[in-house]
């Protein structure tokens, strides 16, 4: 049972004016606010895509196998996924502008340090710090949008533009990573530094000061327990492939993480001003959005990791060729984003989530046809376009669904929840993928071993593609469940 303070508080606010009855017009100040936050989310997309394409080059120069190479990605996920909830809540409590500017400064310094790192340990450490900073910038930027744009067509349009910048950052990252990696993989980290500085300057001048949530304690013990539990959980997940899923360190890590998170839940139910108000899960849309976010991001992180290693390390594709091969995914998202808000207004986010996960599932299943001598126009381009369609309609619809019906003072929490689900889903999928392909690490020059050798390498990588398809299909089933069943499940979860 929830504490008296949260139990008496309504879970949702009255709905906004029905879609289609408002003509969305914004002042210059609001456009500048939106642009500043969009640069922040574009940096996240840029970072993910640039690092993904550069992984094989980093591995060759630093001598990292896939089990160790995953830490270039997982180091970021470890900091990002474990602290997003804390970042979102502190943005509500301490002021979104303050949190955004401070975290952007740390993000800029970490980006510079990553590009100048001389060994793998320092590179991974910089990625972790960068993830920690992003755990504060991302929910702060998103909650600035949801608190400054009215729920309904106005917010849908703002989120649509917001996701367009995320896709643009992803698309630009694919191309720039291919170009930068051709020079040195270090430039893939340094490239984001001037953009981060630009975001910092824009944020300082154009993001308005917001009111802090007054009368609420900061729940420091709860914040410490949550951060410690999530850090240990994500660390255990991403290190399990190397240590062994049944090894004593892995089992102990899961047990201690569970104990810390259980203690956090008990504390939150007792304190007067909890870090996380569990009543937010009574909003059925919040629960559904978080579940589908896990499957959407988990499936794509797994897919990109496997496909990048296979095409570059086994088939010998150059980084630029790899980047150009995946570029249509980002371009389709960019081209579809301006129309997504209208689709959400007309059909609702649930329908678009179903369409998005259905398109992703079809794309992953088509990639299973990938052979030892793929023809781009027949074997790669069709599924790549389907992935773009899936993200173009699915990602913004999930963001809208995750914050619909949530109070302004909890928009940071709601934004942090859905982004945490995305990152934890990515961490879990990547850890499992690494374990699945651990026995198929290609030797140097594997691509020159003939058709039989290539077929053997492909067989080792194929389970990762199966995992991506399975996750997307699971998300499709969750999104398509009858409404009554989904509502019953959300009530059960809230009561539990």
C-alpha cells in the first residue's frame, strides 16, 4: 500500500483539449527553447551511431575481443541506465535548467577525454562519465519540453521535432563516423565536442529558469540506494558474459543488487516525499510505454552490434560502406518525423507503437536471409528501410505515451523512467548477445577464408539476429494485447 501522501494524490490530470481543435503556433522564445533541447538529444543519437560504426576499428587498434569491446558501449549504458531515474527526479527537484547546464558541461569534458584516451581503460571510464552526464541531460531536456508545451497537439508536435533531431543526430553520426574512422576512430569522440559546447551556450541563454519543486525533501537515502542498486545490476549484467552467468561473482552481484533495490522500494513506501512515487504506474500508458521501450531499444542495440561486427570484421566492409549501408534507417526517420505528430493525433500512440514494432520485427526477420555474399539492394536495403519506418513511428509514439496523463512536477520522473527502460533493455540485450556470439569471434582476415569459412562465421553471429527479432516480436505482442488485459496488468503491477 502506498504511503498516505501519495495515495491521496490523483495519478493523472485532466486531458488537454481534443486533438485537431488547436492551431499550434509558437513564439520565437519557445522555438529557441525547443532548439536548445533538440541539440541535446541529437548528441545522444550522434554518440550511439558513431561509436557503433567505430567499434571494429577500436577493437583492432586496442586489441579488444567482442567480450571486452562491448564495454565501449556498455560503459556508457552503465552510467546512463543506472542514473536516469535519479537524473529525471533531480531535474524536477533542483530545476531542469540547472541540471541541464551542469550535466552538459560534464558531457563536453568527457567527450574530449574519450577522444584523447591512450588506452582502453581510460576510454571506457570516459564513456561511463559521459553516460552519467547524459543520464541528467536527457530527462532534463525532455521534461523541459513536456512542461513548456501543452499536452495534446502542441506537445505532440514538439516531441515530433525532438525525435527528428534525435534521428538527424543518428543519421549524421553514421556518415561522420565512417569519414572520421577512416582517419582515426578518435575523431568519432572528438566530433561531438563543439556540438556539446554549442548546446551549452544555447541552453545558458535560451532555456528559461524553471521553478523548483518546493516543500519536497530530496530523499537522499533513497537516491543512494537506487543509484547503488542500478549500478550494480547493470554492471553485473554487462560483465556476466565474461565472468560466466553462473559464476559466484555474477550470482552475488544479482543478489546484492536485488537486496538494494528491495530496500529502496521499502524506503519509498515509508518516506513522506519519495524519490519515485509508485502511483505513477497506475497510469496504464506509463507502464505500456516502458515495456515497449525495453523491446524496441534492446532489439536494435543487439542488432547493430552484431551487424557491425559481421559486415566489417567478416565481410571486410569499410567503416564508410557500413555507415552508408545503415544510413537509410536514419533518413527514413527524419523524413517521417514531421508527419508523426499528425498520425499520433489521428490514431493515438498505441496504434503507432504496434505499427512500429511490427515494422521492426519484419526488418529483423528479413535480415535473417543475410548470406555470405549479400546484394545490398536485395538483402540489406529493404530491411534497413523497414527499421527506419519502425523507429520513425514507434519511438515518438512511445515518448508521447510515456508522459501522457502525468503531472508537470513528475514529467522528469516519467521521462527518466522510459529512458531508463530503454537503456536497461539495451544493456540486457547487449550482454546476452555478447554471450551468444562469444564462441564466434572472427580471426583476423576471416573474410579471406572462402565461402565455407564465411558461412561458419555467419552461423556464429546469427543468434544475435534471432534475439533482435524475438525482442521486437515480444514488444509487438505486448502493445497489441487487448486494452482490458493491459489495464488489468497495470493495476496489478501498481498494487504489487
